[in-house]
């Protein structure tokens, strides 16, 4: 009897497992052929479309065709790129309610290769290792988007990092008119032709134009930018800018307190400016200080080290922004990892005007201090040589002002004066003003290289610049997408590496070549130890979770086995 019961139980268990297995197989088949909602548990929602992309895809009135050219059997890591691109384009197609048609082509004959080249997709060479020999394999991995009579090509897809941003930007270019953005010209600062060329190249969704602030500013401009001026503004220019804001325009002021010269004969240096901008900004509760912020929480810069080697040393004039959770949720700083502001002046904040909101978006750390003087040396140096002043931080570095701002020049005007500039006493609608203590991060010297082959080399600095302009222009769809493509926070360099570098510098100053070599050897050993630790963490993440799952299954199996042995019928 006991044997029959055991056989029956075993049969029921087998039937149950077969039913469950069949259900799982059926669900997998259905999921492969029919679109289904997916749950994305990654930190920045890397494997699902941002709301802006979904909204844009669902708003299409006409059919958009996407043709992706991918050569089969490309060597790693490009052999996995096609599958990832398929998944991403499937998300767009599902969100578009059938308006986005996706087609994949393997250009394995001359006609299809010619079609790919005609569509702007480039053939690229790939190195492939076979039988200990390096071979070159040529192939295609790009796409073209067609909407009505317009096309946009992505000639080469390096990987899927940032691809959603590129595709959504291309769709926005195809279906929408570009908003105008104005950059105030003159005043000795960078211009669209020299100094801001990289910024201009990545603002493909906007019509960027230079603005003469001595004339009436077109109220149709979505945002007006003042970037790194070095010569004073006249009363007329300030009144014209004020008039533009009072009519509902958005204003971004980037720098204007300090002039930075990185190529001076005496070395990199900064000097204070007096541009009269406080006559405008002061009425809105913000003033620029003629100082530079230095911070122990900072970037690193190359310095000539021992034996002619370049050594990376802490560089306090480029603070790493200290962001709180609430600040990271503001559109300008949305989910940014570790943005930096080079050569930034602190902001002095007063009381916000009535019916407005003043928000501090970024500050320096508790370990920051202000540098001042007629000339401030910015040359990289030994960390011990930076002199901390008594003017200690933290300092406010970036501020947003929103609401119905009052005019800074609202005094009654003489109607008979032909040069009078009429200005509403209060903004006609809610406006946005962004004040940043520096404009350096927008200039060519600090921007990433200009995009090539349809790629955008997104990082936190570029994301910050684009977020700021999108927020001012009230066009925030791309901000969340950009947050998915920025780099993760940088790992802290171990103290052992920093100590070894400092020891090497000290030995070099004393002329101790043996000490220099010993310190450099310690530095190499510390870096190797650091690399080994990172490798260990990587393997732990890779194998640890499967091991824990297997261990849990083994324990459950042993538990059930022991329960069977003690079972009494």
C-alpha cells in the first residue's frame, strides 16, 4: 500500500512539473510573438523607454520607417549589438501604435550594400581573432529613419549606450520645428564661431543664433544665454535683457564674475571682472562674487612629475558638485552622477522677490574655500601647496529662480524720450532664470569632442549643459533620457595610490632618484592591488548571485528530503 501511495505521489509530481513546464514554454512563445509589458528594475531604467520617448512615439501622425543595417556574425562585442537594437526599436514600435515600422536588413549582397551606403550607413572594419591570428571583417551596423520626405541617418552604432537619446533626438528633428535659442554676442566672451562650436553642434534640436543686446530682443526666442562675458554691459543692454524676461523669456547667465586665462605666459590664472550684471540679477535675489571656489572634493589635473612623467594630482579649482536628493530631481540636475564646475564663482543670495521661488541647485563641499586677489594662479601643484583661506564653504554655485519676477528697471519712463525702453513692472507670465558661477563648462576646451558619425559622447558635464538649456527652453523630454546615458559615479582612488604619488613628488623635490623609483614602484603595486580588488568585486557580482540561488535550492532539496524520511503514512 505504501508503495502504491509513493508511486501515485511521484506520478502526480511528474504531471504537475510537466504542466508547469508547458505553461512556461507557452508563455515564452506568446511573449516572443506578441508585445507585452516588461519590468525594468535597473537604476536608470536602462532597458525601457523614457516617458519622453514614449510620448513622442505615440504622438506621430504619419508613418516613420526605420531601416537597420546589420551584418550577421560580427565579432564580439558587436555580435550582441543587433539583439539590443532590435529590443530597443521594438519598444519604439509598440509605443507608436503602429506608426513606427522597423525593418532589419543583412547587407550580404552588392545591391543591399549599395542601399546601405545610399542611406548614409557606413561600412566599418572589425578585428577578429581566429586561431591566434588577427583578421579584419568588414560589415555594417547603422540605421536610417524616414518620415515623410525627410531622413536622418545613424551611420555607425558603436553600442547601445546613448542610442535612445540619439534616436529620440532624430525623431524630434524629423517631426518638429526647432526652437530658437539666443546667445548674447560681443563682450569679449566665447562666440558661436569660436569657443562655443561644440555646444552649437550638439544643440541640433534648436536654432541657435547670436543676439545683439543693444537692440530689442525677439520675444519668440525660447531662451537667452549669456556665456562667459568679459566686458561690461551697458544700461541699454541690461534693460533690453530685462525687457525680454519681463515679456516671458527665459534667461541663463553662465559666468561673468571671473576671467580665466589657461594659456597665459605666467601660467593659468584668473582675474576679477566688473560687468555690472548685479544691476540686473540683484533685483532677483542673486549676485556674482569676484572670487573662485576651490574644493578638496575636486577633479584631477595632469602635472609634470618625477622623471618627466605626467602625474594626476587633485585640482581644487574644479569642484565636484555636492547634490542632495531633492536637487537631483530638479530637471537641470536630474539624476546626474558627479558633475563638475570648472573655475566657478560663488553666488550671494538675497531674499527672493514675492511670488517667486529661488532654488539652490548645486553647492561646494564643507571642505571648500574661496580664492581672491588681483590675479589668482590656477597652475596644478602638489596637493600640500594649495593654501586654504579663512573664507570657507560650502558655497552656492548654481541657482534657479522661477515665477513672476519684478523688473530690475521698472521706474517710470519719459514718453517723450526716444531712447526709452518700455518694460512691464512684473513679468507677464512665470519665467525661468538660471544663474551659474561659470560658463567654462560650456566652452570648447571643456566640452566633449564634437560628435562624429551620428554619435553623442554623453557624460555628466554635457548632460548638465543640455539639461540647463532644455529647462530654460521648457523642452524637458530629453532630460530623463540623457540621465540614462551618463556615466556612473567615479570610484574613489585608494589612499595608498595618492600617498605613493605624494611621496614621489616629495622625493623628486629633494632630488632623491632612489626615493622616486621606490615611490613609483609602490604606486604601481597599489594600482595593481586596486585592479585586483575591482576584478574580485566583478566576479563576486557575476558568480555570487547564481551561487546563492543554487545554495538555496540545495537547502530546500535537503529539507524536503529530510521531511520525506520522517513522513509517516
